[in-house]
């Protein structure tokens, strides 16, 4: 247990571990093969209230610090990164509202999550990935309503969300300053979900297109002000990236756990393979890097809790942790040898799961740009 | 229906435990204390009975301050009230004394609250010492009927109807009036505490009772030792059942089982 967490979070952590051991680890092996979104599993997770961990106390949430929540999310990620992603993406869906929404909007999304709903954050479009400003989705004001049209893609929880925070152009001539953020409830006429991605990893997480066809929403569903959508989205990602670092650390930790357990049992040349210093050094390197990534996640979250700037720290946490998750998963496969390459053993899944964390919520190349910009400043 | 559930805090039985060579006792220093598994089944069954028949569930344990955490965990999964009968060396105390402490505690709770318990639940045994005595001894001390090893219960005609598991099948046993049941593993698992129920339980008070019968233990442990390791069994793999049976018979003949 490397996060320094409160006594109550330690207590909750043992419950989460117990839940994951009994309900998630084994079950997700099967779902990883089928690619099915395991509703039954998520119903149980909702019963425990896991999707609402990030709801602030003043809106009915549990009132845990972010580092406390991180310890719980990491435990979920150790069990299955897709499971942790679904849970964490619900927090992501709420963030634009919590950052810039009014009281009514905040209470509305928090109530939806507390009732068992998931949130979804819709920024990416087919032609607007790293270049979020190239989005083509539009929002046109018509009396007391906005009319939204466009297509969002790669939306986590897209097919299962209760509400969506969607970026759309309200004034194309202004570039990123013409982007606004809107809150749209599931079931709103004109909002539908399209193609579900058949993904390489995190297969227990739902990812699909969200389509807007003359989707009319009350003007009151604008989050913040017109033209502030890009800033809200960036602030959202500034926070959310650390959480993806947290899930990445969980993958890396699982890689260590599996490699250690297997390496103690696997006998070659008459002794367990982990009696060889070459492999002990691999474990030491995996542990060093994972622990450093975890502490970077904790540092970034603590800065968030203190209301301090955290853009650079969040980018470092996400970028470093996801690179480490890839490395640890790959090393775990190496320690397993030929068995590691087999789908019968748990480590190849970790590599498939880890890869997306170098890509989404800003590719690691974008993270390095963010970090460099923060270091260099204007010159 | 007013229900009393007696629980014991035990070392986590899902981890391997070794003998400490210096103390010649089980090395429990790094082992997490948990609620005895059979007591969690008893609590779940009691809470389900409460949900069906109404009333409240009170949990009671004999132990030191650390047991309060286990009692709070019980409150997170459906118990309404929790009492700790303070006894620091509860693990050195024999089952007779524990039962006597539970009896005194039950009477004290009834005196303090004005309620009268209709039924008492215990796990069928603890996972640490596994004597399976506390429940039946407590019933005997209170001079009430005891039904051991039940796997199901429901309210019937003002009393209860239980299913007791036996090696051959089930006994259906009914009881009117106050009785004690000990609980075996039912078909369902205990519910998980939710984030909300856990946070709420942590804020609830655990009432302490000064009803322990300390210093009257008559049973003493002479020696603690690690059980001898069992040798690996023989695995028979054969084409047909007939052949497998023939091989098994042959092995047993050689071992002079017959």
C-alpha cells in the first residue's frame, strides 16, 4: 500500500479488494474475450457506490480526498483496467460541470451519478483528435434552445451514459474560442449512439460514437459561457489525465504481482527463476518505476485538492505512468516466457490494456508538449 | 423480531499462518483481523430475517478495543446496533467463560434498552479455534432450545422455521419462543458493504459493556503445534471408469485398507 490514505479509505480499500477479488478478476477474463460490456458486474459496482466516488461531499458524495479515491481506483485497475476506466470515466463526465457548471447543473449530474448513472465526456471527433479545435460539431441557438449536430467518436461510456458533456462550435469564425460545452441528458431526442469500437484492450469498457442530429436542448444546458468550451475541456483533461495515470499504475502493479507470483513458482535449472539476479533486477526496476509513477499521481492529486496549478504534474503523471504500464506489462510477459504470450495467462492482456493509456485523454506526445510548454514558458 | 447476533473477531483465514518459533504460538502479527466467516453468514441470515419480518439486529462481541472495527463492519452490512463486551485477553479465554460473558451482556443490553430478544444467532464455529461450543453452551446456560448448523430460516406462526443441514439432507425444525441458532454456510453470500453504508457505520457509536467474566478460565492450552503435512495423494487417470475403479481397488488392497 503505497498511497498514504486516511483510516476510512484503508477500510474501504479492503472492501474494494474483496469485491474485485470475488466479482471482477475472474469474470473479466471472459468479458475480455467476448468484448461484452458486463452490465451485471457494473450493476453490482453501482450498488457499492463506486461510480460516485468522485461526487463532492456537498452534493451527496462520500467526501474522500482524491488520493483516497486513487487508492480505490488503483485497486479496481489491478483487477481490470477496463472496469476501472468505466468507473473513472464517470468522474470524467462530471468534471466539465463541476469545473464550470451552475449549482443546478452540478446537483443534477451528481444526482444522476448517485442514482447509479454514468457520465460521458464528448470531445473527440473523427477529424479532431489531438487537434481538438478542428471539431465540426455545431450548436446553433434557436430561441430558448440550442440545436446540436455532429458526430463524436471514441467516447468512453458513450453507449451506457446517463448524461453527456459535449463540445460544439457556437461560432466557427473564432476557432477554439468559438467552442462551447453543453450538458445533454441521455434519451434526449436527436442524440443516439453509433458504432461500438471492437478494441484491442480495456474491453470491459464501452467506447462508441455519439451522434447528434438536430438534438434540441434547453439553452440553460450550456455549461459556463459560450466560447468557453475549449478552456473547460482543457481544465477537465488537466484533472482527468492524472486519473488515467492512476489506472496505469494499477496495470503496472498487476504486472508486478503476476510476475512475482509466477517467478517464484516457475522452476528452471532446478530453482525458481526469480532466484536469478537478472530477473530480480527486472522486478526491482518495475517496482521503482511503478512506485515513482504512483507518487507522481498522488502529488498531482494533492495539488488538485489544495487548489494549486497541476497541469504539468497531471501530464507527467499520465504520460510517465502509462509508459511504465507498457514497460511493466512487457517485462511481465518476458518473465512468463512463452506462457506470457499465451492468452491462457493473465499478462498479455495487461499489455493490450496498457496501450490505450498512452493514447487517450491526450497522446503521450501531446503530454510531452504540455510538459515542455510548462517548463519553457514563452520565449 | 428482535435479533441478537454474536460475532467473534478472528485472524483472516484466507492467508497461511505459521507458528512463531519463539512464542510457540501462531504468528498473527501481520494478519488482518476479520469477522469470523460463519458469523458473517449468521449476520446476513439475521439481516434477511429482519428485512422479511421487521425488527432490529443487534451485534455483540467479546473482545478488546480492536474488535470495534469488526463491529462497525457488521453495522455496514445491516446491523442496527453493536455492543462490545470488553475483555482484553479474549483469545486466552475458554468457551464456557465467553458464553457466560455473552449471557450477561445480553441481559445487560435488554436491561439498558428495555427490549427483549426473540432469537439469538451464532456462527456454527469460529475459523480460528473451531470448537463449535459457544453457541450450544450459551443456549444451555440460558436454558433455551438450540438448533445447530442451519442454512435457512424464516418467520412462521410467530416463531421460526429453520433448515438444518445434515450429512444425509435437511431437517426442517420449527421453534416457538426464544431460541438460539448456529449458522452454517447458506446458499447465498453475505452482502458487500457499500461506500455509503461503510462511511455511515464508521460514524456510529459502539456501546461498551462491563460484563466480561474475566479470570475464570478453566481450560488451558498445553501445546500449539503445526499439523503434520499430508503427503500428496495419488491421481488415477484411466480410459474408463471401470479401469479407474480397478486401479483404485488395487491400490487400496496393497495399502491393506481391505
